[in-house]
C-alpha cells in the first residue's frame, strides 16, 4: 500500500534526512587510511543521539550497528568492524535516523586517500545515475522511468546494475512501498503522485551484476570481487520536479577541503 505524506510529515522526514546528511559529513571528516569502520560507526551513533534522534538501522531486523559500511567489492549492508581502511579503498556508508515517528535514509561512497581513476569513474557514474533517476521522480511518471534512467546511464558507461537490491518508500517505516529498482522499462510500474516519498539508491558494479551474501547474513558483495558504488537520496514526488530531502552538500564540503 502506498502512503502519501502530508506537508507536515514531509517536514519531519526532511529533518531526519538532513540529520543523516550531516552525520555522513561527520563520518567524512574521519575517513582516511588507518581508520576502522567501527570508529566511523561510533562517531555516527554519537552524533545522531546528540542531535535528538536514534540510529535508524541499529536493531532494525536484528542489524547490530548504526552504519552500513561496505568496502570495495561489498555492495551494501557491510557490518562495521575492526577492519582498517587502506589507501585506495572505497567505502559506501549508508545511514538512517529515527526521530518524531519517521525515518531518514541516505548513502554515499567515499574514497579512502587516492583512488585509482577507474574506480573514481565508477563512483562518478553511479552518482550521476542517481540524479538521472531523480529527474524522472515526477508526478505522472512511473517507477519504471526512474529505473530506466539509472540503468541507461550506468550501462552506457560500461557498468552493470544490481537487480536484487532496490530503493524504497520512506516514512513511518524504513522500507515502505513502492520498491524502486535501478533498472526497468519506461512507462511501466506504479504511477508517481505528489506526496510519495522514496529513496533512490543505485548500486552499480564495475564487473557483472551478480551478487552473493556473506555468512554473516548481511554483507552483500559482487560475485566477481570487483568494486561496487552506492549513492542514495530521499526525495518527495512533486508536480514538475522532485524535491530532494537529503543532501550531499555537507559531505562534499568536507571532501573538497581535504582534496
């Protein structure tokens, strides 16, 4: 069942997503060779709680941490640990909050030190494909239009799109209807209408599209061991143009200073 949000509810979801965005910026300050993913996780939990929310992922379906930290060939749902990030790694950091009865959810893939050009291009293309999808998150369009736009951009650049993991509706639950695949056909799927809040989150692989799950029951990685990138923003469907509720602005201010 699709749940359309009132303007008051959208404002609460926006507050959550801005907090997630700022939390990811706090994490960005720490990302460098030698840091562990668990240290990133601890900072994120502390920042979220200091700002009046609780971590949205912690305990969700039994998940043990605040962040998902997915390194290199890990696509999503990597569990923070004592793993040390190394020069040339990439790490997708996915974060959620829960505050005032609603959730926020956003993700960003970070370089660790200097990353090779091929991997940087994968990251750039994945982020571009997210914004191609957002351009199609407009009233009167269909879910398939979003997935088609993401898929076309990624595949034209020579990459592949993960099929099993998808975006989703967002609101009082972390994962609401509809599912938002990163592939599809134009004009297919549910019709988009104003007030629907969704997370669009391309997961794009350098190699083939196939994935596998680790024995931990959470971590998803590419089957061929090649890198994967992941970016996510929450948006609300509007009449002429999607309204983006989370932002990469805070993150990219930090990254650009360091570069």
